[in-house]
C-alpha cells in the first residue's frame, strides 16, 4: 500500500499516514525502515498494514511540497540575488521587495552571494524542512 504522511510528532515518535485507499493508518517511528530520511508531513511512503497500523514503512519519494529545489535557490542567489529573485522563489516576498528596493546599493548582492554559499552548504533535508514544508 502507498500513502502520504499526514502528521508526525517527534516527541512521541508517532504519526498518521493517509493511504491511497482513503483510510488513515497510525505508525510508530520504530516501523520506519528508511533510516536516513526522518518522517515528515508530505512524504510519499510504501507500507504494510497490520491491524490499521502501518508497518515496514519505506519512503517512495521525498516531499517537495512547494516544488522548490536547493540547486535553483543557489543559482538564483548567485546570479540574480542582487534583485532578490531567490527570496521570491523561496516564498519570502517581503524580503524580495526589500532586496529590490535596495538593489542600487549592491548590499543585497553581497548578502545574496553569502546566502547562495549557505544554501550550497545546507543539506537537502535541511533545505526541504526550511523551505518546502
């Protein structure tokens, strides 16, 4: 069976999966077999069902709910960051406008260069947690 993670509580290490069959299944972190990917809302998973509980859970594809990629953010920051395009891309519209208003000072371009380097140093998982959830 496949489904999507609806909820996950780190404190209790439990959550719910919405199966593609329309039913909801509870799960515990101990049943999560994809060790390198932490459970989070939006992940598409494959799982077995035992008494309305999801077991043997495997991530099918990572959640990228907003469709934003780290590579695009890096390129926007490095190439067009002086006018705030990367901020608009990442959903930070107010900051994008601030960058546009002050682009003539070249300060946003310097900050965007640093941000591009920070995005490159950030792991894909951290990027998705921050900008795609």
